[in-house]
C-alpha cells in the first residue's frame, strides 16, 4: 500500500508518531493542545524518524468522556491545515466522527485511523468519497466501558469475524479493499492475557493480506507487568514494538519516536535475512 511518499511492507515498518491535541489523553494530555505546541511536537517527531503523524482530538482512554463535534473540529482542523502547509509527512486522523473526517481530509489529511472501524453514521461514505486509506480497529464495547469485563468466546475467531464483517461493509460502501488497514486494538476491550496473546500470534492477521497497525505504547499492558507509571514505560514499549516489528506489523504507533525508529531499523534488518 502506498500512502503519499511511503510504501507499507512487512520488512520495513513505519513509525507513526502520536499527536494528541487533547487535555485528557492518558499519556500526554494537555501537552500539545495549542497550535504552536502541536506543530513543534509534529516537527520533532518527523525529525526523529516518524513517517506518519496521527492527530487526535478526542481521548479514547478507558473511561474517557465524549467530546462534542464542534470541540473536536476546533482542536484538530487547524493543526492539520498548519502541518500540511509546512510538511509533506503523512497525516493520519484519529477520529470516529464523519464530519471530522470530511473536514480534516479536505484540510490535507491522508489516512483515517478509526477506533470504531467506520461504524458511526456517515463514516464509510466519507472515506469512500475521498478514496483515502483507512485503519479499522477492533474494540469490544466503547471507551467508557470497554475495560469493565472483556470476554470472548474465542479471542482470535471473534476479532477475525469482526474484521471480516467490517471489511465487507466497507467494500459495499465503495471502499477499495486495497485501501484498508487493520488494528487488533491492544487495550481496547482486552484483558492483560488477551493483549499478550494477540502480540504473541500477531502474524495470524496476515491472512487478510492487509497492512497491520499496532498501538501499545505506554499502555497499561506494559505498566501492569513492569510496575512502572506511564512516564517510565519506554523500555517495555520498545520491547513490544520490537516483537510487533519482527512479526510483520507495518505501522507502529508510538509516543517515543526516536527510540522506536532505532528499534525498527534493527528489526527491519533481521526481517531481510
């Protein structure tokens, strides 16, 4: 899959830098929620090795409150416009709202990254109209309640069934199959065991022949094992990023870009042997 200037492949993962323009994201909420701060962080991540910047205006951490449409637009659109004016980097939009998708794509966005897999009204139609790539993520439940009591009859079968249905719905809406990426949704309606089962057998999702995006950076799946607070989870984040890269993830979504870029270089070399 080609997105602007990058080509997605299992041998050379891309680093997606997280840019939360929110006051309440679990790791960096409030740090980049002004235009100047957001642009400075985007530039720093690009210089550190990110080839994609993922911009989000609504926190999807467990228990996060909903954000109004107007507020999300006010947070995200100016950042997309300004970043596109100064950089050719791939811009990903982390949203589940069709109007936000439309406005940010018109402003220069390249990719939609939707934790609700385009299931909200109008989302598939917008993505089909613009013809951009989209990442469909699996989530059991909704952010407010998803970690209450995650349960699966069979973890992989349930997620694969979900992907099969959502891919079919996208194709029916006019979205080309070769524009779809998949994200198993680490930490989204998953227990600790679920998360590491997914990582351990991540290559199972290659059967869809679609690029895989993974996001585990600084999450509780790391903190629960290491006992470290959010700001001290770099080592654990690099460990899971390494495993994901070796298992063929094409995009690794992270907070710590420079360190992850080094990890990806090593894993990519191993993948070529």
